C-alpha cells in the first residue's frame, strides 16, 4: 500500500480515538488497524518466535521488556487510549503555560513502535513539539526509526538515544517540558519505572510533567460475607507511593537498593479475614487513572491469608537490587 495512503489512514484512525463520541469497541478496532499498519511498515509482528525479539533486556537495575512484548503493549487498549489522551492534554497544557514555545518531550522506553510519537506527532506541527527518544533495545530502536521514517515524522524527532535509562545522563535536561517513562509492569515488578525515576527525575527542572504522574501500590482486605459466597472489601494502606519515595531520596544522588519497610497493623482486622489484595494504581495525568483490571498494569495480586490470622503486622519491602520486587512477611 502507498505510504501516503497508510499515513492518512493512521492519522484518521488516531483522530477517531480522541473523538468524545467514539465508543470503546470502535477505539479498539482503530488500534487493531493501526497495529496492522505498524506491522506492515516495520515487519515486527510482536508474535514471532525469534529469541532475540522475545528476550528481556538486562538494565543496571531490573529488566526492559523484549521487543515482542513491547510491541504488544499497543494492544493494551485502555492503557494506550488513556496514555494517548493524557499526553495530548499535557502538551496542550504546556502550550498554554508557554505560548509560542517549542514543547520538548523526553520519551524513555519507546519500544519498536514509539506509539507516543507515531500517533501523537501528526496531531501537531513540528514547530510545536519535538521528541527525544531513549530505548535500551537496539532492535527496538531500529524498528522505531524505520516506522518514524516510514510515516514521514522524522522532523518531529530531535535525538534518538540507544542507552539504559537507569544510568543515562540527559543532555540539556533543563530544556524539556514533559517526561514519558513507558517502563512499568503490575506491582512494579521486574521493570525499571522506579530506578528510572530515581535517575531521570532529578535531572529535569522542577516543572517537568511526568507521564504517568505516579504509581501507587495499595492494600485492601477481603472478608467473606456470612452465609454467602461474596466477599466484602476493606480499604487498607498504601504500601508504596513512587513519587513520594523518589522525593525522599532526591538529594542522595544514588539509587537505593531497597525502600524503607512499610508495616501494616493487622490487630484491627476481623479475625475471619481471608485474603488481601495488592492493587497497582496508575495515575496517568490529571484526572486520568488506570483502574483495577483495566490494563495488564493494573491486574491485582490476591493473596490468601493463613488461618487463624494471629499475626500482628505485615511487613512490606520494595527491593530495587539485586532484583526489582516487592516482598512481604508477617510477624
């Protein structure tokens, strides 16, 4: 198919996603069609069995998604739609705050499709927005460059870095208005969102807009309703607030190997409490959130509590080294 026809089709499909009248089914169809065009241009399907495309990439702290899994993120529909809308809103807010100024966006973890360039750039003029992209996977970089060139969007890209976002030092970091870090997974497990923010956020100016704005790990408890198969859910405490954690270490200059322990009192719980749930709450931007089960990022972890529940507290520790993971114990 002719490149111009493809470009026009992608722009039309992307624009439809931003229409208030479009329903979720139509938005999903649009993303599926866009994905088809991206596959056609890059020859990256996201579902092949090439080991090099499937393997995760080790970073200084944690791992980056393999090329195939990064490509499939486009089809995490609600996540993609909410991120797209959030980024466009953030750009427009920056334009209001800085009228006539070129809005500069630093995009970490763009993957093989760089969707927040390839789908958002055509909505603006290259005199309005410019992207600098950072990606650790050289094959993803090759694919993203091919797609951006194929869509005639190269004039929106200022720089393309192949490097580890956990250690990368951003040139002219004070000049950026928006930071996108597409580098997280449910429960903030394995992937590098937390150490990347420890490294990148202090480099930018205080007014930088981060997308997603924050991620919170939150605890709740389930108690079986008497004479029923249903459960009643009780709200608990936040185990980890990423922005608060990064701010508390902001002057240290180093990425900690673990965050301070969080202790949750169990003595006030119903002794018949059977389960606890850990939710990953993703605050994308302003009033845009990803809620439970809306995305692979927000699938909750449900843990059966050993009975009788005679422990006084649960102790949570978030480790950044040697592996990125949340651990808990009871005392």
